[in-house]
């Protein structure tokens, strides 16, 4: 019978060495420079500028229009300057919409959670208040702009 042998373990060096037998230097730690800070600042300013663009563009949207939709159908559409508010009934719920200081809000509702009342006032184009149980949406629309905010 042939004798079994176990393979011998390869020697492991305790230190990292080069072929010449000298010790390898560790790579130096990178320290941030003035240019790194400048690049980070530029990226932050660019992100803030792009994030704030829709906010400022919506403010200059011109005349605002209040649109009231029940079950997806527009039941009233009026310029915000001429709108005096109103009471709307849908699916057994009653909502009271009011105008104060150039903003529209749902002042009263008998829906269960009253999320529409707690959502507050809207005053910029594109904002909306939705009452899900009553399926009523109050939306502010602005005048058509020359360019699309998404596409630029």
C-alpha cells in the first residue's frame, strides 16, 4: 500500500516585501484639497439651483385658476381673483372651499379623517387639495408657460 502524505503548508511572510526583500511603503493618505472643496460647493449650488427652479417658475405663472373636480369631472373653473368659494356635495360628504389672502383651502368637511382640511391652503400653480372619500379635487392652475419645466 502506498503511504499517504499530507501537503506541506506554504510559508506565509509576516511582512509584505518586494522581490528585493525590502519593505513596501504604505500608500499615503489622501487629504482633501482646496479644489475638492470647490467641486463639492459647485455641485451643491447646482443641486440647489435645479431644485428651486420649479418653485420660482410657479410663482411667475401669471393668473391662477381654481378648478374644482368631482369624480374626475370639472364642475367649476374660475379665476382665483374672481372666486369666492363654495360648498360642494359628493358621495354623502359636504366640503366648504374658502379663499383667503390669495390662497384656496378646504375650510370645512364632514369626511372621516379630514385630510383635505388639514392639508392647508394652496397658493401656487400645480398645487392641489384632494378629499379621497368625497372624490373632490381642488387644483390651482397657472397660465400656459413658454417652456416645460421638466424638459427645460
